[in-house]
C-alpha cells in the first residue's frame, strides 16, 4: 500500500520474513524514487540495545550481502533516548564515517528509535533518506507512518521535531514474536482507537477476533496492521502537516493519556495503557455531554478489557484532579489554555470539542481512579 503525498509518496510493505529481503526491497524503492539504483550504497542502522540483539542483524546482513557498507548504532533502549544528547551521538557517527546525502538511515526498532533516527535523517546534512523498519506493534500501526519525527525536551515531550516522511516503511510481522506481552497489548490500544475514530466495521471485526489477537495469530495481525496503516495513511494524505484539524482525530483519548503518563512518571504506564484509560475517559465524557449513548462506551470497555488493557489507573497510584487539569491545559492541543477533547459522536466517528465544562471532565476522571 502507498501513502500518496506527491513527490514524497512511499510504500508500506507488510508481511512475515521481510527483514532478510531488505536489500532487494530498498533497491526497488530507490529505483522508483531516483530512477536508478543507489551508487556506492552506504547505510547507518539506528536501533536500540534490545532490538540490536534480536533483529538488527538481519537487516545488516541483507544489506552487506548486496554490497552496502553498513554501520550500526544501538541507542540505549527506552524513552530517554529521544533526547538531543543521544541524537548527537548519531550525528557524531555520521560525521566520523563522512556520511553524505547518499547515506540511507534505517530505523530498526520501536517508536523511540523511529522518532529519534527520523529526526537525525531530517536534519543531518539538511536531510538524508530514511527507512522505517518498525519492530513494535505500536510502531507498526502508528509511529512509523506519517512522518512525525522528533525528540523530547526536558520539559515537554515531542517538542523538538519535524515532519519528514520516510522513503518507505518495511513492516516484518515475524519480529512481533519476541515483543513482551505488555508492549504488544499497548500497541493494540492504538488499533482499537482507529476503530472508534474512523471505522465502525473495523471495530466490530476486532470484537470478533479477540482470541486471535490475544494469541498473536499471524494472519489476523497482518490484516489488522494493514487496516490500521491504511486508516492512518488516509488521514496523513489529507492533513500531512496537521493544519486542517483532521489529523487531530488521532489524538482520541490522548489528552487524558498524556496527563496520566506525565503525572505517574514516564515508564510507569506504557503509552497504550494510558491511551486505553484515556479512551474510557473520553467516551464517558461524550456520554455525559449527550453525544453518544452508554452502549458505545460499553463496547470499548469490553473490547479493551478482552484484550487485557487497563480501564482504570493501577491501585496505589495517586493522581489528583487538579494536577490533571493543569497538565491538560498545557497540552499542545489546548488553545490558549482552553480544554479541547476529541469525542465520539457515534462508533467510527469523532469530533473535536471545545468549551467542555470542567465538572464533566472531573467526573469522568474520578471513574478511572483520579482523586
Ligand atoms: N511519530 C509518531 O507519529 C508517533 C506516534 C505514536 C508514538 N510515537 C512515539 O513512539 C514511542 C513509543 O514507541 P514504542 O511503544 O514502540 O516504544 P519503544 O521504542 O521504547 O519500544 C518498546 C520496548 O520494546 C523493545 N522492543 C522493540 N521491538 C522489539 C521486539 N521486536 N522484540 C522485543 N523487544 C522489542 C524496545 O527495546 C523497548 O524496550 C514514544 O516515544 C512515542 O512518543 C510516535
Ligand atoms: Zn498514541
């Protein structure tokens, strides 16, 4: 499938066992983009310390066997690597090897590696080609598609970045076999989100396939990843630079989720876990505002719970309502401090709403354990 963005159009390739075929695939993409094969091809594989041991070698071996000169840099695994300090070590490596604009950067890892390596690709030498090779479910269905790249500032997540589309996205579904269970489920939360915001039929399909999803059935997963990527690509094609408000729909549940993540300390709740609880809040908020009836929330609660995702904050975690409201007012999506929420108006459709009374927000947060 393609993300159609004029001269920045690129392919998303999904299937099992693709990593050993990396060189052939890149060759084809290069010819499509540049009209000729890469001359003296050089690559920097950016990965993290976990994925380096599991999957990065398959990419390296494929490229080397095809005559590429390949260097690998493994960032420390975890969100802390999305920082200018860590990104600087990647620039160091590129300069050491005198990399020029023909060097292709391969981001082999989860969203952290994709965001950080993509930012390097956007900025090194004013832009070098990069390929997303996502290895988490979250990166497969969300972060690898759409061209948002960047790092965190000490005071604000994702605050330093760019829109920079990859040259292609190579999704090898076999690598999900090694993904820890919590990380896998966290990715499923974003999949559920696509159903709620854009596609009622997809949501119903997920409801019918919870067993297959829980046992990571390969065919089910490939189909679910493809549908999620298509839904995200459709939005990105219409609102690449997040100007029309359309792309904001992807933030369903996220205003709450970002508050939860920040206030419990990054890493305590995984992103998808926070999104799961955030969607429960947002749907209950829509219900309180009379936008949907209770069945729309119940279906989400039932599906999230069947997929092993949390519906409320873990016991023992103390997050206060006043801290949450203060956080949400700082959210990038708030305008002049006014709370705005992406809320469902029926299954498969959301709208951005301003002027939501604070009392309603407080009431729904209480239901998930905010004190
Ligand atoms: N750019 C975007 O549009 C966008 C969208 C959503 C999220 N994000 C970003 O993505 C990041 C989260 O991504 P993530 O959830 O993939 O986290 P991550 O990159 O930290 O990966 C999660 C963990 O899984 C490990 N891992 C990765 N692949 C593995 C595999 N196949 N087998 C075993 N272990 C593996 C990693 O080493 C890490 O410990 C956040 O920083 C978030 O801001 C970006
Ligand atoms: Zn998300």
